[in-house]
């Protein structure tokens, strides 16, 4: 079970175990964050997504 880094909701798995969302990371950091498709619609730019990550 994988959760969104912003809203902590469960991220759905699609065909062949692909996640319904995207993975982003901060510049200069190796840590990756998973963002669900609903949060992607609310915050369309990468900068906005990175600001909202807890």
C-alpha cells in the first residue's frame, strides 16, 4: 500500500501494478515523493507540489 505524500490517501494501482500518480523529487535530493492524480490536478506545477509536501 502506497500513500500520497500530500494528502495521505491510498494511491490506486492500475494494470500491471503501475501507480495512478507521479513520482517527484527535490533538486539535489535523492528522496522521492509519490503524488496522487487528485493532488496533481489541484497543484499543476512541480513547485506547488513540492511546497505542499509534508
